[in-house]
């Protein structure tokens, strides 16, 4: 979608928005799939309510992009613009057992920054690409931990109230790859409370998690992590593997040979290829196991 409305174009600079017309989302997502649209990079949090109410009143639909590591974006010219936060520097501050982190901060850098201040707990998140905002929205987790366990406060733009608010941790529910935030809430910053742990001990945990990832995931290939959520008491990857579907492909979209719940873009896969592969695998799993797998990857298709 191209912003052509002169009222919107004129307002963007004063709202602190960097306007990048015709941006390729394939270049901004880890799957390297996605068409083009206008990207609006937000440098001033205070201007978000004014920006979003302007877009709403002028009929410009939008979506929020973090690091693009859990997204499958449609092909061609996209029917909405994309909003992305620009982090200010520094974007992480530690005081005692608390870390105050901006949503646009890189998740891996946050884990290592906290580790260097002898704050642990998030070792499992090392190797999870993307931003802290994306991790909050999805309640990212791995190896028995999830970010939600450490969240004490979230500053966010509440679409329903049209203003920036702060929620306490106990006002938010964090479940397996699901949170109680409204779909149009925008995470701006988080306060984490982390357990004290000596840096060398945290580093040991980080190395173990890195090893596990290297041994089981196609890390050098373009993916969005796990495509499906694990159903209660079962493993989506194991079911797909048991059906012998590793290597199954539609065009350049392929079920990874290394991890059956990772689907990779092995060349020039389109969203159409990837969606067809996802549908095929989902149908075969349902036929054989009677389980309809739920997407973990967020699909922006139209
Ligand atoms: C190799 C690989 C390994 C992975 N391993 C794991 C893993 O072990 N565990 C795990 O949980 N995930 C994993 N993932 C998936 C992904 O990295 C996480 O879900 C990550 O937290 C997504 O963050 P992001 O910033 O990239 O979000 P994006 O992909 O940009 O967005 C994901 C969703 O969050 C929303 N969003 C992003 N930022 C904001 C914001 N500021 N406010 C409101 N909504 C926002 C988007 O609108 C979208 O709905 C992996 C991915 C890859 C490629």
C-alpha cells in the first residue's frame, strides 16, 4: 500500500516517523518471503496515539513489525502499511534485579546484557531472533522457560483506550505462545525481574542451549522457527517426522530435513508456496492423528 493522502504525508515528519515507501518485507523477515508496502519507522513513542488515530481516521490500515522472525507475509503489493519502532539508545537499563527494556531492543542482546549484570533466567531465549516486543506478544520461550514469567510491567499503546498505558504483570496472562494483549495493542517497553546468577553460570546455560539448537535446528537456513504450536501433550515436529514428511516441498518451500516443524525457504519460495506446504502438512497430520495443528507462525496474507 502506498501512502498518497497529503494530510498523512504532511503529518509524518512532525510525528517523528521515518517514511520508507515501497519497502520489501522479504528483506525484513527471516523467511525472506513477502511483498512490498510503505514502512513507517516510529522514533517518538509519545506520538503513537496521534499517528494511529490519524491512520484510522484517514483509512490507512496497518500492522506492527518487530524483527520479522515469526512472520509469513503475503506476496505482491500488500494492502496495509507496516509500523516498526526504532529503539532509542540505550534501550536496556538494569537496576538491582530489574531490567527496563524497550520493545524494539534485540532479544538476544537483552539476554546477554542482563547476563553481564549477573541476571539470569532467560538463557533459553538465546538464539530466538527478533525483538523484545515480538517476544512479549508471542510469549516466546524455549527449553522449559518463557519470557512472561519475568514480566513485571508492560508499557503499551492500548488501541481500545487510544492511549499509552502501563499494565502490571498480574494484569496480563501469559500462556504457551499466547498472551492476553489485544491484537491491536502495541508493546513499547517492559520491566523484567530476573534472578541473580553469576555470569559464568549463565554463560554455561547459554552454551548448553546454543548446542541444543545447533544440533536440532536448520540455523543456516531461512525459516520462521516452528510453524505449528505443539498440541497439548504432543509434539507437532514428531508427528510430521513420523509421517515421513521431512523434505516435502512445494516449489522452494520445504519441510526441513533437520527439524520437521521448521519449514524453510530453500531458494525463492513465495508465500503461496509456503501456505500450500503448510496446508498440505496440516491436512496429512489431521488425517493420520486426528489433530488439527494451530499455526505458531503469524500469517499476514491480505
Ligand atoms: C531460527 C529461529 C528459531 C526460533 N526459535 C524460537 C523459540 O525457541 N521459541 C519461540 O518462542 N520462538 C522462536 N522463534 C520465533 C520468533 O523468533 C519469536 O516468536 C520472536 O519472539 C518473534 O519476535 P519478532 O520481533 O521477530 O516478531 P515479529 O515476527 O516481527 O512479529 C510477530 C508478532 O508479534 C507482533 N509484534 C511484534 N512487535 C510488536 C510490538 N512491539 N507490539 C505489538 N505486537 C508486536 C507482530 O505484529 C506479529 O503479530 C524462532 C525463529 C527462528 C527464525
